[in-house]
């Protein structure tokens, strides 16, 4: 399923914010990016939150700032989703 114009603009806005704050990114920005890209969120009782879309499942620690590894992973997965791979 392809995203509509409004949804893709919203995703792009969140993606731009995450890219610009890559080294000091807040968890809330990563969360907003995944949700805008169509991922569902499963809250856990632990320190991590799980996001899922199709066959992709990713776990992100709820901490500030989010480590750059998780930010890079989010950028990569959302760009793939925008290009229609999932």
C-alpha cells in the first residue's frame, strides 16, 4: 500500500527532524517518525518499545537521547517504507 501525499509529507517532516538531530535525537521524535510511516507501537513494561510494520519488527530503548545506531536504523527503515518496499 502506497502512502498518500498528505501522509508522505508528514513522514518527510518527521524524517527531516530526525536527520537534523541525529546525534541528539529524542525518543519522541523517533516514535513520531515510526508512527507516521505506518508502524504500530507495542508498549512493553520494560525499557524498550517495539514498532512493527509487516514483517519488520524493531525495538527501540526509551531513553534520551536515543543512540545514533537506533536513529540510523529508523532513517533506513522509513526511507525503505517511503520507497514502497513494505
